[in-house]
């Protein structure tokens, strides 16, 4: 898991083939209506607006995709745990690329101007009420990026 602020996004551009495209969508393309946007190479963007909720009892994780989420407006709390530390309740569905897990994790409040990245080894709960504000409206960009397009540092 990576958590940082947008002004530091350049530090991570070399980690994945599509990270420069993420930066372009966030900085140059501006606000987009809610919906699904194809980015090419089997990567896509979901623009989502909503209201935070009580944390669900289950974490989720993905095998094929990385979640790169950018908080555009509002706030939410995200909870994280190493997938290997949790009890799997539902195996990852190969079509939907989502599996569910039980256990305990750590949380952080995410506010506008921050982003976080979840890799396949990371389980997470998103859209939760923040500790400081409670219920909150949010607008975020959720980039679903192929995990097999991560740029390896080992050659």
C-alpha cells in the first residue's frame, strides 16, 4: 500500500506503465462525470461520488488489478491489512476480480488532494466514515490498473 499527497505523485510514476496516464487524468483532464472510462491496455477509470458508510465487516482484495484511488473532493477512511494476515471468506472471483476477507487492519483518513494505491497483496475497506469528520460526501477517481503492468526493478 502507498498513501501520499498529489504533489508527490511524480515519485511513483516509474512503478507502473499507466501511472503517467493517471497523472494526466488527474492534473490535465479535469472533472469528469461519474462513470467508467477506458484507458487502454485493459486499464480503466471509475469516477465515483458518494457518502461514506460504517465500515463493513469484510476486507476486499484483487488479483489482476491495482486500485489507484485519488480523492478529488471530500474525505473517507480507508482500512488496510496484509492479505496474508486475514481469513479468506470468499475466494477471488476470476471474472469480477474481487475476494473477501475477515480480520483486523489499520486505517487512515484520506482527504482531497491525497491518493492511495492498493496492490494484490493488500486487502482494504474503502468509503468508510472518517474518524475526524464522521459521515462525509466524497468524489474520487478509482483507477483499475493491470497488476501485470507493474514495472519490475529486477532485470
